[in-house]
C-alpha cells in the first residue's frame, strides 16, 4: 500500500493525521505544500481543494483527516 499525505508547516490536523498513520504502523510519503513544486502538483491533482492534509492511498484520493479516520476505523 502506498500512502501519500500532503501537509504543511504548522498544520495541527496534518500532525494528527501523521500520528494516526504512525500509530497504525503505516509508512507514508509526506509531501510539504510549502515547497513550490509540491504546491503546484497539489493544485494539479486537486484543483478544487484548498485544505490540508489530503491523503492518497494507492493513488486514490481519500480526502482529509476525517476521511482518513473513517478509512482506518
């Protein structure tokens, strides 16, 4: 399973999402939207989304923190 999480500095919800993944022993790739190239990719992949975190599992967008909680429940 490949997990990507788009995050940003100082984002409390991002920290909660990463902690949840870590508690489950799941490895993930963190993508920091404060980096210009990552921000551009984020905008291309999710043109209507403005909030972080945003999580992809096996290239499928599952949503933000609440969606991740539901998926892992």
